[in-house]
C-alpha cells in the first residue's frame, strides 16, 4: 500500500508528461510558421511571374495573329493618321486549356478575326515559368483590350497599342502541416501594361 501511495505521489516524471502534452501543439505551430513563409514565398513568385509575363507580352509578338497588322483605315470612317478610339475594337482573350490548341475569343468587334499564334503564347508562359516553375499553359490567360491609343494606318508599326492583361489562375498551395493532403486554392493574379512595339521574340 505504501508502495502505491509513493508511486502516486511521485512527481519525478512531471516535466516529461508536460512535454509530451505540449509537443504536438509545438510541432503544429512550427509547421504553421513554415507554411506561412512558404505561402508568402509562392504568392510573391506568382505575382512576379505575372508581372514579367505582362512585360514580355508587351514587347513581343501579338498572340492574336492578325491584330498587329490590321489596318483601321476605313473602320468607322477613320482615315490615315486618325486616332483609333477605344470603341473601334473589342477585347481579345487568349488561352490554352489542357492539351487543346491556343485559342482566342473576341468580346465586341474584332475585324482581324480570332486566329491565334501559339509561339508567342508559349513564349510568355515560358518566361513566367522562370519565376514559378509549376506554371503551365492552362494557368495563363492573355487579353488585349481597347486603350484609345494608336493611329489608323500607322506606317511604323501596329495601328493600336492595346492594354495587355496577363492573368495567372488555378494555382494551389499544399500546407506541410496537413501532410500535403489538402490543396488550398490561391487567388488569381493579374497585371496590365500598354502594348509597346508588339514585335519580336526577345525581351530584356
């Protein structure tokens, strides 16, 4: 009886028991800190990739194949040298879902058609993947919207300088504290710039 009483009153293993109770919470907290850092790191990577994608698209070939060579002379009564208003054309959005080919759609009036050039689209995706390697073609949307900049019949380049918006979608984050078993959807990222020369395949 005295042996059991002494055993019940023994406090020699108290710190070990307390440590065992606290350890799981400490581990979760530790992995939580790591996951917050990982999320912010990947968030910044995605944001920078989107910015660089827009920058690359602004100085390289148009994804809508015939948009850069289309003449607005005669469109809505425009003559050589007239400013091209934003109302003269619509927004082109180009994407490559899954294994499908690159395709462009038009919202509004697009006199040049919807033919898409695959190489410029892939070049933008490749550029973006330098900053976040897991970016694929299905994660990227590139749109060309009216800006009101440009002149009909411009002999030095495209008649228009549309606003280019590169959007990054469909990314997921997998926390370590959930053993990578649960995927959390990341927000969409987008960045816009006005088209510059819109020609070539190289960007600084």
